């Protein structure tokens, strides 16, 4: 299994509070991704990174920001959480972009009350 | 745009075959297939690249029609372990190593 972990695994928070989710990898892979998964929508890309300090927006990036100061860590921040951001968040890594498989982390279940 | 998967759900008996389709409205460079069990992370099955190259499972087969922008995943002689939700992820030429996933196909294999 690829060395990819996410923390926390579960979180309950209130509307309007900031939340940061962490993705950590031990594979030294270049590409890292944040997805959210909601019933009926599959996996939707929030942000992704192609190197340290190099990030780009995905299809559902509004209300989210990311940072990658080290190869191994990719942080996702909800600046002011809303109930519509209740979801399961997956981090993924890959070494060679679209030409190689993505390895997914175990996921973080976030509930915004 | 999100690729369209069909069918949305399928129920099989052990040993039966099924086909899951993935159709995109844009030109594709690659198609990925993943399977997800309930409460778990998606697991890689296969990549199909433009030009016919494939990477993945020996026991899973798939096809990629570049001209029609379609891919199909073939579940042959299904086993109970094949149950789960299958997702295709597509990469376009200007996608910059980003995948767009379909809504998923739920597969249930019964004894």
C-alpha cells in the first residue's frame, strides 16, 4: 500500500469555523490531489498540486484553499465552513500525473453543523 | 464536464458477466478505472492510454475507443469480491494531469 495518511479521520465542526485537513505521504510523489465525495456526484477535484508551492484549482474550489510547503504534506483549508461542505474528503497521490495510477488516502469524514 | 457512466447499478449472480460504460463529451488522453467498497477509499484497477497502452489488473479487462471518447470495463465470471462502486476517471488533453470522475456504477454480486 502507498504510504498516504489523512488527519483527522473524522471531524464535526460548526458553521463559520475554519477547518484544516492534512494529507501526508511517504512516497515522495510529485502530484497530490484533494477530492470531495458526495452521493450521486462521484469524486470531484477541489485542488491539486504538482510540486512544492505549485497548486491549481479543480472544479469545486470555491471556499477552499490549499498549501504545500513540503513534498510530503498537502493541506486543505475550509476558510469558513458551511453545511454544504459536509462531505467525505479524499487525498490522492501519483508519481507521473495522468499516466500513472492514483493512490487514495483513507478519507476524512467532515460534518458541518 | 463529468463523464457519464452506465448503467448506474447492476445486480449479478456469481459467474455472470457485466459491462460498465464510460462516455465523455471531450477528447481523451487517458481513462482510469477504480473500485470502491463501502466506507473505503477507491482502489486502482486499470489505466487505458491513447494509443492502446494499458496498465493494470490481469483479471480485469477494458477497452478504450479514442474516436468515440468511450471506455468500457468488462467484469467476466464475476466473484462476490467484485461488489462495489466502479468509477471511471478521464483525462483530457488540456487537463494538466487532472482526472474528472464519473458518477459511479454500483455493482452487487450475489451468491
